[in-house]
C-alpha cells in the first residue's frame, strides 16, 4: 500500500505530484514495491487526486481516492486497508510516497514475514520507520485507532513488544521529504500545470 494522499503543506503542495526527472514519485514507489515482491498494490490518493491521475501512470495499481485526506494519514490508511479487505492477503506492506530513498531491498526485507499476526517496522539508526508490514489480524485494530496525523502510531505503541524490527541501514534511506530543502536535495520537481488540468 502506497499512501500518496497528503497535501504536503510543509513542502508547498501534494507529495503525489512530485517527480524525479520524468517519473512521478508515485510511479517510482509503485515500481519499488513491485520489485520488492508486493502484489496487488493499492495506491491511496487524496489531495489533487485528479491531477495525479493525469501526471502519473499508476499502471496495474488499485487506486483509491480518500476524500477525507485532509483529516490526516489515518483516514488514508483506513481507505487502503478497506480496499484490500476482500482480497486473499495475509499481510500488507505500507510505505508513504514521500520516501524516495526506500528501495526494493528494504521492501523485500520487511516483507519477509508475510503472516497474519505479524507487525514489522524498518529501522534506520535504530528508529522505527517505513516500510512497515501489518499482518491481517492487526488491520481492524489499526483501522480503529488511526486518526488525525498519527497513522498507525497509537496501535504500534500499544503493541510495541510485538513489533519485529528490521534494520534497513545501508540498503535504503529512511528520510521523509518534508521540507523544500529536501525536495531540492532529492532533485524533485512538480510538473507545470497544463491548461485544463
């Protein structure tokens, strides 16, 4: 599941509109999670969803639009989990679109335990981050506790002793692109809006 719904108030616009060269960050992350062995892939859009659909390919993804994206990442996580509810899936890898340093190797490492009762977090310098893996038995609890801008944090704190930590230092970069300086450092741009977009 790729969370690509935020308005990006810290960077001046929706993260899902960012491009690295000619490729949208959404498509880049889609390729990363697929190369990491994930299928199907749900992409949760929100802010500027119509424009994102015009600028990204989203090939083969199950696209969900979270109309409540302004309430925070929790509603997007719920929308993504709801979209997977009828599929025969034991666990879901979750990654936000604004982490261009996440690699297929990191996804593969975190997804190595695809069991219904597992909770896995990547770590960078000992700090928990994405990608994360949520076993299906945890989905109802995560969905019920995801609110505002904290996502699954409350659920993970309540189950901290159950989390398997997987170090991803050296194979990925856990930085979130959450400032104009980082947008520039990663070489990211927003394509000019065409008339009619």
